[in-house]
C-alpha cells in the first residue's frame, strides 16, 4: 500500500509509571501480561500497518482500586503523559483521557481538565467500574457533562464483576460480554436517548451486540418507554438504536464477525482498530489480511479506514493537518 492513511481508534498506551504500578500490584490485565510500549515501537507498528494516526487510550484495569485520591493522581499523570506524546507528534497520535469512575466528582474534574487544558480527543470509560455499568443512575452527572460537550467516548471492556473461570483468560469472552452489558445498560436506562450528544465507540465490534441484536430489541419490548423504538427497529433496521453506537473492528475484522457487524451497525459509524500492543502482532497481521481480503464496498472500506474517524476527529482531516 501507499503512505500510512488509517486512523486507529483502538490503540493503547502503557506509560512507564503506570507499568511499574501494575507490576507492583501484580495485575495481569485481561489475564495476560502487561505489554511493553514506547512511542518508537508504536510508530514502527503503525507504519507497518498503514496507520497514519492512533488515538491512544489506557486499557483495563484503569486507575481506580478503591482509593479515589490515588485514582485522581494516577489519571492526571497518565493524561499529562499522553498529552505530551500527542503534542510531540499531533499528526500521528491523539488520546482518549482516562477518568476515575466510580469516583464521579473526580471523573468530572479530570474530564474538564483533559478536554479543555490537555485538548484530549475524547474520553475512555471502562464498561464496568467496580461492578457498576454505564447506565447506572449515579453516573448521570458525568454523562450529562459529556453530552453537553458532544464528547467522543471510547468504551473499553474490563474484568467482569464476578469470579473468573480457571483456565479461560478474561479477554477471550468476558471482555465481549462486559461491553455488551454496558451497551444494554445504556439503552435500557434511557441514557442513549437522554445523552444523545455523546458519540460512544464500542470496542471489539461491540462485543456480542451485533450477534444478539434481536435479543436486545426483544428485551426493549418489555419497557413501555422503549417498546415503540424496538418495534420500529424490528420493522426497519435503520431505525435501530443500535445504529447510534460507533463500533471499532479491533480483533473483529473476520469473515465470521464482519457480516453481523455490517448488518447491525451504521456503516458510517464503524472505525478501524488494532488493539496494539495488547493484541499479539501475529493476530493483528492475520486479521488485517482477513479484513483487506473481505469483499467490502470500496467506499465503505475507505470510511472505516479513515473517513468515519475524520468525522469524529475533525482535526485529522487533511486540510487541518
């Protein structure tokens, strides 16, 4: 291919201070070891995979471990570190700011600082925070703020709030369920309607959302406030509330997953993603090959690779760079 051109909305940053902190805590995110990361290794990866710009985000487990003051300090450190990386190479990097949920007041303060002072491209939220999903009424002040700011919010899965299954790493299936749970939580709580200014990106093609789309719509039928919306969507998929989400294709651009995603999602709301550096290089290489060989309409492919993300992040449009 020619020069790098893709925008990767699902690429992670692992600041050295955060890596040391996780090592001290003995945490293995998603059941795997914390990968090493550097700006140089990220750029090398990006150039090899035709990625012009990566929107960096912190992955699970985030920064909250029961101590709100500690979470606030760590979130500030990570966001300022990320902002420095972006400031040095704004054409190659952007970042989603880390917040402190379930500490709502800390999250509000950090979101405002990150968006106004650090010029973050958006916010990353974990699907569940201490077992509370994003439709939780207690999180409404943050969602209202993000709605007013028309923020882009990247939703990344976390460990499920329950015991792990021995021998099965969380990333294999639990992560997908976690994203699915929070998407349903946002729908059933009414948050998708009430806070429609937020542009939510669901990681990994929305987890199980595309595959169980009709189950979600049938669940909505049990709620009188959502029943008409569900019936409309069952009659015409273009009216589905599921089309209001954005979805990235990280670790999901396969001939098994793409048909479901393309059936459920608005093609103007699908973005390219890799999950570097958590995803093994071989896996990314393989899925990129599958994605590039998948029979997509050229205009849809161009939109996924770049166009849809340019709409979310106008500063990355060619005339702005």
